[in-house]
């Protein structure tokens, strides 16, 4: 029998394909095998009453068309009317056809197998693959035949072809071969075939990528293969990336997503997905999975590194479930829940969600419970960490009940319990509980409750002792807490620091650490800055311990750029300047303070600090320090000694002459200098202070005006002080401060300064024509406090707005505010 290949295995194949794959026959097609209607080999032959045989589907369609057309039911071949339309299966013929088909297809597959190798021409390989597709579409049993002749590994080998067309067709063929066939899937998954398929996913926007996704989708329907697909490095990562890609076509995105859904059957895959941001499968397992899976997934959640957005998602989705697990009696379950909650509580938004979900009551219970069912210390540390995290989210904790008696976290009993626990646990838990108190003292609505509880418990001494703790985190937490409460119990803190050997020095040692600027240094100097600035005993101790030269050194180094920092630079620098400024509050009582200010030329340093643009607190404190220094100038000036008169002058006064003294300060009438007497007429201090009167921060303006006012104060030559301000172009800015009425304190100071200026006739004459100034003075005269009204009245008299009657008010002090 002649052998020939027939390309008619697929509908339209001969007309559509340029390359024909001849079909090898072992025997010809017999006429009895062919349906007269379809002209195709029959698969389900049936016989009519007249003995003619047709394909069942074809003859049924014929009868249907006859009925619908109103025609008689006739035989398609004889056109004679049939008495019955009964169809009798031709079992013998069907078996014969099946045997014939099997013999031919076996030979055809064998021929395809011989042609399916990497050395064959591309056209032959393509035709082989197409034929295999046809065979598998034709009959499910042919998929078994493909498997039995070992064609699956050979098709997979075609994935290594250098032809992209062959690779694409091989992927397409494999999908058809394994579709709904578990055995074929298992064979394909052998070796590195799955890894090879996954590699095609990395080809952006290609047909191979689309075919590879389709094949993986089919393979992922087998639970046995899910773990193998997930174990291929990068497989899940690429699939997840595809689901969020905007450049992929919609069909590919959907297939990638469905593949991932199938892969969720394997816990390892769920963990991988969570690690790269596809967290919902893991969360679903925590919500709906069996108990063992819930614990397993929650345990993994506790190890997962999450960004803040993911923490919020997790808190919203499973926060309540984790809190319920935490309430269970099973210690392993509680541990898993606590560790997971610890992870998601580190972000403010997620911590607030956990508070709303009710985490505080069981958390506090876990911390304070002793005896049966109490948490081991390692888990109490986790619970304390979570509490510290949620408390630092800044909620209204005075409104949230956490105990059986509806106590809040800031109730006296609860704070006492926290303080007691701090004193009776190890450093790790102590640190976290101190952080809890730091969080509670960060809100104006709760800090006073905590301060009251600390005072009533007498815990200030034990809290101060933590300053010398060897553990850095513990030191930082304690210093931050003391810094938070210091504005409300500064004197108690000062007394404790002075009364305990080494504590004050320890703070300055921390500030002096030459390791850059870290949180600990900023907190330590912040605490020192909050201590009462007029506490003479504390300042004397700082002087005795040589603390101020250290502070000065740090300030100068920051100015010179030798110390750099980012996050904590501003609070550190501001704290240093505040600590340094306290020396200026005790100048009158402490000679050593004056000595130190002279040695280090502090007046010049504070003048430089006035120009710390962007650091409002530094400018404000520097101006305040200059005010304090300038107040001492009139006490520190050296008055000149008049030379003795000549002999004749001592006898005859008409011959005596007043000696002319030169080189005296025109403001203080003595010998002055910036370094020795802190006189502001040097170092361009006045010009720099005047410049600050235009500052946007009212507190800076007030401090600058207070320092300027020392030029107009009693005990100095006010006329010369006004002249100095005129030379510095400071009169108009002072008037502007009066007109702006920014704060009550600022208005009082401005009224005082303006009244002093108006004592100079030229200024009074010029101002008298300015209705705005007059209006501002009238407003102060009508609405200000008693003393300011008096001063405003005198100012109005200077500009002739009020008759200058004497004796209306008793004589009162006119010292500066």
C-alpha cells in the first residue's frame, strides 16, 4: 500500500496552512466509514430502516430541517419517505472504525514522534505540534495515546528551540495536552519543565508570555503541582507583578490572577505572596481557615516585614480576629497573636484601628495578671511593646476604659500599677513601660494625670535613677519621660537631680558624647532645658561641675559645622541654647556666673545666635539672655574717678574746672564693653535685635523688644538710648509692633517702649501727626490693664492728645516690663 500524508486532519487546514503535514495511512479509508452527509469518517454511525448508515448528529439535523420546512421525512440518499425515524446504532461498524482509526493514529503519532526533535526543520516541527493538538481536541483518549508514546517530554523539549514560533506553539500544545488530565500534568511537571515554562513569564508583552500563563493556569488546577510551581524562584513574584500591570492585556491579567488563586491551596505559596505584598490570601486563612492553619498564618504574619499601608490593611482585616485569639486560654495561640499584633501596631494609623477593635483591655490584663494563666516574662515584654506602640498613636486615653472598674490608662490606680511594674521587672519591660508613660504624657489632656500619679506615688526618685541605667534604650525612655513631665514638676526634678549624686553629671555626659546627635543626646539636653531656669542651687551645681563650658563648646561646634545631624539637630541645638541661657538668670546672685559669661564672651555668642534663621526658639532664648545680660550692664560699668583739683583750684573755687572725661559709654556713663559689662552698644546687637521686630513669631518679637527696652530703662541715659535706636532705625519697627497688636503681652511692652521714645520732643512731634499711633495709644488707654493705661496716658500727653494736668495719678514706678 502506498504511504502518503493527508493534511485533512483539521477543518480548513489545507487551505489555511502553507505547510502540509501528510498523513501516513496503513490502510485506505473505506466508503462504509464515511457519512454520506458530512463526507467525514463517522464516530457514531446509526442505521435507518432502509439500511443506509449516517453519522448520528448529521441525520438528526436532516430530520429536524425536514420538520421545520414542512417536508416529508425522507432518506437523504433515496429521497423515499420513511415510515419510522428510529436510529439503530451500528455497533459493529463503530467498533471497526475505532480500530481502523486507532491503527492509523498510532502510526501517525509515531511518525510525528520521529519528526519532533530540535534538529528537524521548523516547518515539520510546527506541523507535528498542530497535528498533536488536533488529535487531542478530537478525542480525550488521544491524550492518553500521546502520553503512552512519550510525546509529552518531547513537546516540552521544543521549549528549548531557537525558534520563537516553535516555542509558542509548544506552549500552546502542552496546554491542550494537559487540559483536564491529571496524569499528563504530572508527567509534564517532571524535571525542570515547570521552571522552563516560568522563564517565559519574563518576556514582557509577548505571545509566549501569554501562552505560558495559560499553561501555568491549567497546571495550577492540580493541587499536587501548586507547591512545585510556587517553588520555582520568581514564579509567584512575576505573577503578582502581572496582576497589577497596566501594560498587560486584560485576559493575561485575569489568567495570572486565577493562577495565583489556585496556588493559594499551598501554605508556602500563601507565605510567598504575603512576603511580596499580596496579603489577602494569608488574611483569608486567618479569618476562615481551620484552627491549625489560622495559627500557622498568624505566626507567619508576626515574622513578616510590612510597610505602613499593609499594616493598616492587616489591622482592618484581621485585627479583631487576632485580639480574640489573644484572649484565648491557649498559651501558644496567645503568643502567636501577640507577635502578630506587635508587628502591625508600630504604625500610628494601624495602632488606632487596633484601639477601636478593643485591644487595650486584654493587653492591660495580660500585663498586670499574676498567678494562674499569667504570661511568661518574654511575652509580657511583647505585650508591653504593643501597649507602648498603641499609646504613642496619640489617642484620647483618658476616655477609653481598660479595666473592670472602667478605669482609663491615665487613672491614678492604673499609672500606679505601671510604676509598680516598672520597679519590679527586667530592663526590657521597664523600657517599654516607660515608653507607655512617654506616650501618655505626650497629650496635654493626659499629662497632668500622669504627673499627679507620679507625685502621689513618690516615684520621681526611682525614675531619675534610670538616667544611669547601662541599657541605652532604657536611659532614653526615662529621660524622655522626665522631659515630658518637667514643665509640670520641674522643681521636684531639680531637687531630685541635685540631691542624688551623679545624676546631673550623667545627663551632661550624655550631652557631651562625641557620637553625633542622637535621640538620647536631644532628650537629655531637652530635660536640662526644662528645669527651672531661676533655680540658683541647680545653676551653682552646674557651675561647680563645669557643665557650662561643655555646653558652650557644643554650641560653637554646631555653629562652625563641626557637629552635624539631621533628625535631632534642631531640638538638640535649641536645648543647648536654653541650658546656656540659664546662666544669665543668676548674674545678680552668683559672681561665678558673671565670671563665666566674661571668660566665654557670652554676650557676643548670644548676639551671633540672634541670626539663627529658621530656629525661632534659639532666637527667642538668645534675645532673652541678652536682656538679662544688659540688665546687669548698669551694675557692672566702671564709673570714672575724677582727678584731684590743682592747688589754686582747691583754695579758690573760681579757678577750678570740671575735668573732661572721654571714652565713656554714652548709655551707662561709665567704662563699658560687650565682653566685660555686656553692653549692647557693641557687636551690632541693637541692629540685630531691631531686625527681629519684624519676625513672624510673636514670642521672638516680644523677646527682642524686651532686650531693646533695656536701652530705655531707668538707670541709663534714656535720651541716648533713644538716639541709639534712631541710629539703628529702630523707632519705626517699635511703632509698628504697637500698631499690629499681635498679643496682649506684646502690646503692653510696645506701649511702654513708645512712651519712652515719645519723651524725645522730635519723635513726639513726628508721631503726633500719625493718627494710627494715636489710635493705638487711645485703645490701650481705654482697654488695657491699669498700669498700661497709666503709661498710655503719659504717652498721649507727650503728643498733646490729653491735657498735661499734674497729679491725676499718683507717682508710680516706670520700670520696664
